[in-house]
C-alpha cells in the first residue's frame, strides 16, 4: 500500500480530515497471539464533526430532539405558580449556596409572590431557591466585604431551625421593603431584635457532628516535602479554622484538610520573625507548638500581622484554659474542685480537709 498524500502529515492534518471530511471505516480485525487467532472484531464506523454528520444526513433525529428540548427551555421564562398565586415584584439577584459539593453565589431572578420568595434561573430553567413566608422568622440587612474590596449590603433571612438565607441585589433595601409588605399582607409578622447565628462559611464538609467553628480566617501554611532526599519547605494558601474540637488548616487548591491538631494537644503559640526561603528578609509568622505522641512539633503560618496577633490571642486563651484544667483537683473528702496548689497549701475551705503533708 502506498500513501496517497504526503507521509509528513501532522496531527492537525489528521484532525482536519476527521472533522471536515470524516472517516468511514468498514473492516474486520483478527487478534492473534503466537499465530493463534483469539478475537475477531467487525468494525463499522463513521467519524466526523457534527456539522459534517448533519450535512450528510447522519444523527438528524438526535439533533432535532436536542433543538426541541432547547426551544422548550427558552419558552419557560418564569417559575410555575400555584393556585391563586401571583407575582408582586421581580429583580435580578444572587443567593449564597453552601449545601452541596461547592459554595458560591448563584445568580437568577428573585420573584416575590403573595405566598413565597423564589429565585429562578431561566437557562437552564431551574428553581434555585424558594421559601414560603411562614418559614421566615426575621430579616436584617448586613454589610459584608466584597471581593472587589468594597462593602455591599446583603439581605439575611432567619428561617426555621436557625438557617440563614443570604440574598443580594443591586438595591437590597428595596427588596427588603417589598418582602416585608408581602409578609404583612399575608397576615404574618416578623420578630424583631433576634440574634442571627454567626455561622462561618466553611468550605467542604470536614466538620464533624456537633463541631462548630469558633475562629477562622485566611492563612498561609508552611508545608514540608521531600525532594532529592532533602526536606524542603513551601508556603501554600488556605484557611485556618479553630473549632470546639481541633485546629485545622484547609488547602484551597486541593480542597482538603492538610493539617488537624486536637485542641488538647496545643501547647503554646507565639508570633515571631521567620525567614521566607532563601530571602534575607524576615516576616512575622505564627508558630504553634503542639504535642504528637511523645514529641513536640511546630507548625508555621503567615498572613498580615493584625490577623496573626488575633490568632495568637485566641489560641493562647485556649491553651491557658487547658493548662488550668490540668491543674484542677478535687478534695478527697467532699469533692470540691480547686487548684492543686490551693488544696495542698491551704486545704479545703468547705470541709476543712488538710493534706497530710501539712499535718
């Protein structure tokens, strides 16, 4: 067999051939091992770009079905309404979604009806968020930092079971006013001066049952790794979380925890100057000393100094509480709790017990 075209053709030439002209293949293959035929394959193949396929009348049924579905979706420009339900107000807005495998602001049109609040996306058509007025306990406007560096107003709705729905529009004040009027028109009232739970936005689902975030923030973490038999260090961006059970660091890029330390293992924390790599300049860093087995280990974090000082205070208070708890003892006679030194030196003020060392 001799090639009909230049044998110097490139991959681009092959792709152009497949996509523009297409390939028809009708062949029989026999797969043999050591001269013994084992498998037989009969191939009938048509391979080309979609435009070429449709031009030659192939896959037209599939194309017509897809176009029909797309046309049907474009005809749905608003959510379906219930009996005696009508739209009072609509505006483009976003809703914070954090109950799936990702967290993000989802955009769509917010509809206020006489019965509920709905967020609807036209393409593809889907109800992204809805809540009936009976489920709304209170609402409040909150100023939040935006990624642009400015402040913006968000409308927070306190729902049953202390869930908080976060909404944002170009005019959040107008959205709140219309929503309040719709709720009042239905004969319902909103509670005033309710405290909204300050739930931290935690990426992923690493929180355990009954675990709550007490403090969190952006933080660079110095990670060690082996290269050519030598230990090297690299700074990576992420978020540091202190919960009621542990201190943990979430790596944003890989979306997983790379460090977790039980709270009772934390020993000491301090802010010191640390050298970054081979650069002669030292930067403020947060050093956390913790216990792992019988060894003492140190982890290093870095961010702006104000954040580091705040973390130093929070973790320092936690370690002091643990130290105080370790020094607590109970009176052997009445069970009163007091520090070890107080019981040994002064005895128990409740029952008069005195240590035999003093006697």
